[in-house]
C-alpha cells in the first residue's frame, strides 16, 4: 500500500496540546491526545541508533500520512513517545535523522490498550 505525504490536508484526528511527560522504566512517555478523546494509546519505541525526527499516524483506511505529530520534538534512541487514540486500526511512519523511513502497518488499538511501533 502506497502512502503519500500531503501536508495541506489536515488529519481527521488532530493533535491537542497537552504535555505530561514522565520517566517509566528508563523511557520517557509523552502523552498527547487526539481531539475527541481516545480510548487507548499508540506509539513509537526507538531502539535504533538514530533520533526519530518525524512520526505520522493515520487510520489504516486513509490514503495520506498527514502532519508530523512530533512537531519539532525528537525521540532519542531508547525512548518512546505515545499518543492517545480511539480504538481502531492505524498505520505508523517514522523518519530518522538520516532519512530512513520505518513503517508499521495495521496496528490495532483496543479500548484501554496500547499498540507500539518498535523501530
């Protein structure tokens, strides 16, 4: 499945500004909620050697990646970043410091659950 990055079209799920960061077992988890509230979480765990500079998350049925959800933040090696999301199917695209693209397709978020894309 081919995805196109289109920054001019907003995602149906938009990033709300709510930052609460905490250390959990050596990883920082940053909570950002999609508007409308969420019933689970989706995120990226970075086990690569490079910082992650961009993350795009979209519903499995969407044709476009939409906006970079990190908004200038980075995910250093050994850390994770999570977002609240409604139950459903999601695809994740992460781009590291050297431009490598990492994708996870068909991650399912259940109510109260967490699905992670591990890089």
